[in-house]
C-alpha cells in the first residue's frame, strides 16, 4: 500500500480516500448495510483514509461511518467537516468559535469517538475573522479533540490568509485542502494548488469523475439516462439545481455540464479506456491521481460494485501519450 504524508505533517494517509457523502440509514443513496460493506472492503485492502461531513445525509453519514469504523478506529484516519447551518439560529452556522465548538461536539457524538484525526472547515466564512477561526481550531488541537486541521473549497488567497492568521495567533496551521478537481474542472490549477503547496497543505481532491460526467453514461446528442444524477434532476424539473440550459435540437433542455467541450473530454476518456481495456472511471481517477500536487483522491461509491470500479483507477498508470492527450483536450477550458 502506498501511503503519503498529508501536507507538511507526519500524518500518513492512503492515496485513496473513501468519501462517505452517500452513506446513511433508511432512504439514503447508500444505506447502512451496503455502506458498512464498502467500508470493510476499503479498509481490508489497506486504505486508511475516510472522509465525511456533518451535513452529509443530515448527519446520518457521520453516524454510519462511526459505527462502520468502530472496530478499527485507531487504524483509520477519520476526517469530517463543520461550517454549514445546524439549526435556524443566528449562531447555528459559520466558522465562529461558538458554532464550530457546537459542531465539533455534535460530530464527536455522531461518530462515536473522542477524537477526530482531521477536522476541516467546509467553506470560507466572510462574517467571521479568520483569526477567530484559527484560534478556535488550535484550541481543539490543544484539547486533544482534533489531531490535525484542514480546509475545504478555499481559494488561493484564503489559504494564505488562514496560514498567516494561524501564525499571528500562535496557533496550528492547516495541513490539508479539499478542492474539486477533475478533467472537467481544472480551475484549481490556476493558483489554488500553488498556494496549497507553498503553504504546506496536502490536497485531497473530490469529484474526480466530474459529478458522474466521466463515468461513460452520458452520450453526445442523447438524453441523459433516466437513472443518472442529471437524468433524475431533469425528471424532477430541478432546472436550477441541474444547471439546465435551453438547446435547439434533439435535446430540448440539457444541463450546462453536458457542453460540447465536456463531451470532447468524455469521448477522449472513453477512447483511451477502450484502448487500455479498462473503464472511463479508472482512466479519470488515474489522471487525477498523477497530477502534480495531488495527495489523495476522494471516491464516493454508492454501491459495492462502484467501489471496485473506482479503486481500479489507483492501480492504473496511464501511458504518456494518453496523459498528454487528456491534458490537451481538457486544458484551459475547465
């Protein structure tokens, strides 16, 4: 198993990180029995990194994740997040000391543990001084409730501000960043990855399959499959959530993610997968994993079969010509 240090820290994590966003109890995309089967298989193969958040499936994800790893708690690097509202009150969200303290306490209860290995702030909060946030997080570390801290969805300048603020308050700096990254969405290459590297943050990237666009299920000039994420949104009439745009031709209205540029990327991935005798999913994950500055790649399987398909990408080394072609077709347009 290939373990790497998470940023400028001594914490060693697997390059595959299991995202628990789909996990939950009855009615969740991945119900508890299947979730625990996925977790067991992931850990049994030697991977040690599991990521969740207090808002995933309304807290059910943390509860299921906590029960699933309980027997192997000390060998698991457990990551969760806080920031989003947990109630309707004025102090029930954000990165203030009062909310983060309440959020951490609730997460510890749901996870059934007395410490969290990596506690991340889910998004920037412009209403709270960053010095307050970093001092609060440092307090969690000093109390032993949290081992390391990280951020998610921060811009390059927000990373810099946070690390400087930690230094000013004599606190603990971030060791990780969780950004969106894929062949479809390469925006973090502009400055975020550089800022993360300069300031000692490892990157655990999410959505390596471009929100499902790179799995091979979407075809140019065809309606999205009814059982796909986009297909379900379109059927429900959630135009805004799906990013639907008007289109003349066979597709009356399609999500903006299904652009001509993105179909160029999708078709390039499918062609390379066919040539290598593998899947578009594996090709897409292998490309992200090999990118400079990427520490771990978060996968979010909804089924046991998807777990196997995702993990195949961590054993795949793309030929140089395939990587170069994918770089070119997806460059500067993500």
